């Protein structure tokens, strides 16, 4: 059986979730990734992905209309999995579902897409409502929420989304055999980064404002140890202005570009602490950060905010603080560094919990069961 996974933007970090689902079942079924791509190419961390990809040039309307037809024709899987409630994934999947005599359609919802539009306030949202040339603009994305009942099955990545859309909860799982701390030399990686004498508080991923990177920089005010530095993996010039605002800590903030997924464990191994300082916003209400599972699998001490399902996922295996509180972040980081044995125990417990509940084999089993259900014509 072949499964077609529709990614709304192959140049965006949304490719990460689509590829995760595809990889989870690729041992059993043939898979393909289909989606629009921008001139920048595939999302940098997954440029070398070993999965079949059908890409189509992204354009604005009306130039994008012919591309829609080509994408629909390119879908030849027995089951279609649309990743995200977006027109260029779920919208295309829904049309294919209609014209192909009910080819089973599953929608995977890992973000509250409308929440990304609401953070700009009333007038900002009104302005975006008139952006009709963007194939994934606000009006069309709103329509996707109204169409969710067209799916034969729904997957969600957190409780907020489950309460809003129902569906089966599949967290961002990880291959704990690959993300195994015993396979990596943390000290050698620190030396490679030029940080062998430092205590690294690492932030992984795209440093958008709602992910709390500013709070992490502010926390340095209350971390007196000069050897403690914040290392950001996955950023570029977009952080320049924020770093300038923290000029007194310039030597304690290190920025590294996006790295390929297969190199991520090596970078992770060098961290003394992983920080996940999500803010409490409409962006994060329906978002479960995937990097928390990377950190758990690598047995790292984790300090994170009480946002979305983070408290439930970490349980007692990490350090929780309130969102939007740099002082609490600093206090937790200081406590971890002052109590290394406790931190090591929590890290080991986090890995054990990840192996038990969030390993990719668990995701594989859940998806395979769902595929069998929708293939027999039953809603799941």
C-alpha cells in the first residue's frame, strides 16, 4: 500500500512533522511527500531527506491555480495524509477525496493555524483577511477548519487541538535508538563548537518571538556564572537585533545556523541544559514543541514553561516554570547547574519516559492501525 503525505510548504519547518509521519510507516508501506516549494528549496535541516518527494513551485494566485490541478493529479497513494489544516495540504487532499471516489483522507493537525493570525490583534487580523493572493491566507485557512469533517480520520499533536477538533492524539515521537546519548561524545562536540569551557543552555529551532528566545536572553541577567552561555541552534540574521539589545551579554550568546537533522544529536549532546521557554500566546496554545522529545531522548535536563501539554509530557522529568518569566527561567537554570546529580537523574528519567511513550515505534503502530481502519471505510 502507498501513502501520500501532503505538506503545505516543503520549504518550511512543517516538513519536519510530515516527514516524521512518513518515516514512521516507511518500513511497512511505500510513502511519498507532496507539496509546494519556494525558491529557497527544501527546508534546510531536511535537504538530504531520503524519502520520495514531488514538489511544485509555490506562487500566488492566480498563477498558482494551474499548480493546484497538477498537485491533485500527482497524488497516487491509496491513502492520503494531509499535514496541517492548510489549503495547500488539506484543501488539496479534500478535493482529491471528492474526485477520486472517496480515496481515504486523514488530516494531521499539529498547530492551531488560525492562532498564528490572531496574535497581530484585531486590525492586523482584519488586514490579513484581505490577503486573497496567498494560497494559504487567512480566509482560506479559516475555510479549512470548516471542512475538517470531510476527513475520514483526524490526528492531533496536543490536547488543545483534540478538544477543538477531536481526533487521535499522536505526539511528535522520536527514534530513541538514533537519539541515544551513549552514541555521542559531548566533550568533543563542545570543543568543535569552541565552547569546551562553557556551560551550555541550548535553544533548538526557529527562534520566533512566541517561542520565548527573548525571555531566555533576559534570564542571563540573573545567572551570575560567566561560564553559562545561551547557544541557539537554527537561527540566522533574524536574531541580530535581539542580540544587540543584550550587548552586555554578547559573549554569552552564541548563534549557529540550521543544521541537518542527522547532525542534530551531535549538537544536542553538547548541551548541559535544553531550554524550551514557550510564551503563552495564541501561537503556542495549540502547539507542542517537537524539540522537547529530542531533548528527552538524549537524556538532557530540560527547563520548560507550563504551556500546552509540556507539563503532561515531561511529568516529573524536567523543570517547569511559568511562561513570560525570565527570572523563573534563571532560577531553574541556576538550580540545575547547582545540583548536577539531580539534573542527571531527571534527564535519565526523561529518556526512559520517551522510550516508553514517545518512541517512533509507538507512532508507527498507531498510524498502521488507523490506516487499516480508514481503508475498510470506517471513520476513526
